[in-house]
C-alpha cells in the first residue's frame, strides 16, 4: 500500500486499524484493557452503528432525518481531543483560587534516566509526582527559613515535541506557602533557580535510589551526580503565565492534554512507516522524522498514560 495523506483524521485511525493487534504482540506492556479501550473507542468514533447516534427530524414536515454519531471522548482520538481539553480546563480551574499568584514550573530529567523510567514506569512515574511536591515544599521552606506547605497541581508529561519518551512534570505551583506555626501565608517574590535545580536533582535521584535499591541503579545515580554538578533543569515561568486562573488552566492544557498529534503533522503513511513533522524545541525549526509504524503507535499510546 502507498497511501498519500488525505484531509481528515482517517489516516490516524487506519494506522491503528492495520497494526494495533500486531503491535501488542511485540509490546506486551500495552496488551491490557486500558489501552485496548482507548484504541477501540477511537476506532469506533464517528460510526453511528458502532457508538450510537442522535437523530434529528424536521418539526414542521417530519420528513427526512439527519444522524449525528456520538463521540468517543477518548484521549487518543484526534476528533474528540477538544472535549478532553475542555474537561481538563474545567477540572483544574475549579481547584485554583482567584487572587493567589501561581507559577508554571517544569521539572525535567536527563536523557540518561529515560530508559530506566520507561521500563519501570509502573513503579517510578507515580513516585516522581510525589517527589516533585516534596522538592517544591523543601525549596519554599529553605527560602523562607520556615516550614511552608505550598499548593500544587502536578501533571506528568511523558513525551517531548518529537513524540519520544521524555518524562517530566508540569506544576501549577503557588508562589509561596502556608506557615502552619504562624498561621499565615508567606509569599515568595524571588526564586533562585540554581537552588531549585540542585534540590530537584537530589529529590529525584534519592527517590530513584530508594524505589529501586539495586547496584545498577546506585551506579546510575552516582553518574548523574557527577555529570550534572549544577543539578537537573527546572523551568519556572512567571512573565508568560496568564494572571487569571481559568487562563492558567488553559495555558497548562496546551502543554499536557493536547492530542497525541495533529493529523496535519502526519506527512505520509505507506503501510509500514509513518513520516511526520514537529518544531524543534532547541532550534524552532520544523524537523521531519520517519519511523516504523510500531514505533509511531508506541509513541502515540504512551502519551495517553
């Protein structure tokens, strides 16, 4: 087969229709009910016989009918992604407080740790999120020289712009915290990023060493400390973050719950390989990449958890 890209989202569905069962045979970690349901819902989406429909008739003449297929609302579905984003924005907005200053913080991991986190994701990824909260609380407490408890919404992001596995944390973090002893809120105006980088490195590597107490991990942790003497990179954005809390939730959604890929980024599918493009984070240039169809499917499903 040599299929040029046609307008619409059917090419994405076709890739999964052709190769999902084959993909699971070679990637047993995805052979479970969660991923099967994501894919099956996406494949049924738009088909009224498969997923149901709403029927419209003219109230005046009663003639004719118009069927509107129900949507699947799957995180994997490019057609329903907007619904997924809207639900995320609503959920986050309800948990932010008007008048409180928030910062969008990103805590990253170096490339040398990605394989370990990929193959032990069930053990490490949830701990990584808890680790991020502990890091930020200690960071705020050290700056204020008093024990502070901040407020955080933490979202795990498992990929970069090119779709490859790259686990990191996005946090909507209060700019300060609650001092329970003095019963008052302490606002922090200045955040020294150099200190946060080292704090994050120490917390992340300590969590990794405690979660996987093996000799191989111990050596990996030691190499990380030697290779990154200034710590792991932590981004704290202040000037770019919208002030209103609903806008802040929308801003975060842009990073973490956007569709796996826009169908416009898929340049070609020939039955065994997929070519797509993305904008490089470092150079801001448009890059093109051709990958085996199994690797493409793996990148898409891992974005959904």
